[in-house]
C-alpha cells in the first residue's frame, strides 16, 4: 500500500513561526529536487539563449552529446552548484513569501477574499504569486547571474560559484585601484574596506545586470504559475473530491508551461545581459536587447529561441517543485513532526557549527592554494 502524508494540522493551529519554517524547508527541498532533475536541459537552453546560433531540438541534443563526450557526463550538471546555491534560498523564499502574501492580501479569509470565482479574488491570487516571485528573485538575483556565467563557460574558466563571485568583485576592485596585478586584489578582497569601496564606486550594480528584465519577466511568470496551479487544484478537489501527488504534478506541469511561455522573451533578454561580459556583446538596456535580438535573429528564432526546450523542462521542473512542496509541507505540519523537528535541530546545532567551520576552512585553503599556485603556473 502506498504511503501518503499523514493527516495534517490545520494551518491556523500552528504558530506563524512554524508556518514560515516549514514553508522554507519544504520550498528548499522542492527547488533543489526540481532543478537537479532538469539541470542538463537548463544548461542547454542557456547556451542557445545567449548566442545567435539557430535552435532546434536536434541541435540541442547534439549540444548535450558533445558536452558529454568532451567533458564527461557530470559536465551536463556544470553550474548546478551555483544553481543549488541560488534555487534553495530562492524556492524557499518564494513559497514562503507566497503564503505570507496570501495572508497579507486576505486570501485565507473568505470574507476578505470574496467568492472563489470573483474577479477580485482572481486578481489577488495573481498578485500574491507575482509578489512572491518578485521577493525571491530580488533577494537571490546575484546568484542567478553567477549560475548563468558558469553554465556558458568552459570548465577551466569558472571552477566554482565562489570563483564567479570573486571574479566579478576582483574585476571591480582592480578597475578602481588601477592595479596591474590582479593577484593583489585577491589578497585584499577579504578586507572590509575593499568591500565598502566596491559598494560605493560600483558595488551591487555589477551583480544585478539584467535585473529589471528579470523583474518584468517574473511578475507574469510567478503570477500565472501560482494562479494556474491553485485554480487547477481547486478544480480537481471540486470535481474529483481529493488531490494526490500525481494530480499535483500534473497541475504544476500545466502551470509551468503557461507561466514560462508568458515571460519567455524577457528570459532571453535577461540571459543576454547577464552574460554580456563573457560573450563580448554589449546589451546596455532591455529595449536595446529586445530590438537587437529581434532584428538580427527574428521573433521565433530569436526572442522565442529554445522555447520548445522550456516546454519540456519547464513543466517537469514546476510540476516536481509544486508536488514536492505540498507533500513536504503537509508532512512537516502533521501532528508531532514540527515539534520533533525542533528537538532534532536543538541536538544537531553543535554538529552543524562544526561542519560549517570545517567547510569554511576548506574553502579558504582551496582559495589560497588556487591563488598562489595558479599564479605560479601562469608566470
């Protein structure tokens, strides 16, 4: 007999802290699982998005096979560490923000939200999804830029997410200090004064290339996705009496296909702007990028390049994400599981601190090693 989540505790019986924490954990798990599943397809899509090469399903699979033969199977998951570093907080924040925005907009209170089919409620439902996407995208955008750069560069260019972020910071500090030796910037990068200087001169702007294109795209994408998923779930419950993991997966797949199609041209713009430093093409604004891509490559082969790949990976990712989130959230909110989780957390905090310290020490040692011996090999 298949095992499902135990009977859940009603949300109103949980404190808001428990609601937020269970949403964060379920969202993190959902995002990590979904993105790992479609990572090879995601990397392929980005590679075509940022170039002027013609896209076709055949050429996409040829790219996958070539990457596999030249760099190995794991190369198809290149940049996935950056994806995980971004998607875990991104998904956690997005799902949590969605629940909180629904509370703020009164969607959990029938007398404030209106009838299920009223235009007023539909607008609020769409708005809650859009605000959730906007919140999470804003807080995690620099990691998205790093992930895009890792996905489109050869293996030897960016070894890890840390190097991508450091490379961007070092470029800025070198430009400001006019240092002929980039290694000098490595040595002073951890100085607080340098971070303050970078922030004052150019700072955050370097990590937010393509941000406004992302914002304009995430509003319809997140709004349509959450709205469609919620609407389909209510339809299933009304007509078939109950929902399960399979129906959640199907509802999420449909929501993902519609959401990604609605904002796809802006996804092209975002990727072009994010990777302009690598490709050598300048894309200074959203309008310039849209016009340039349209003139040089056309509508279908330019602004909608790779959309068919999105119709494959998008429904898979969003379906897995929504279904996983609902299952983990309901399971953790079941009687006893929230309490047991906090007991476990209290016991494991000391171990977590030790692991974190070891990981940080290892990261610093690897960074110093690559800096010193890397410079020797180039000299």
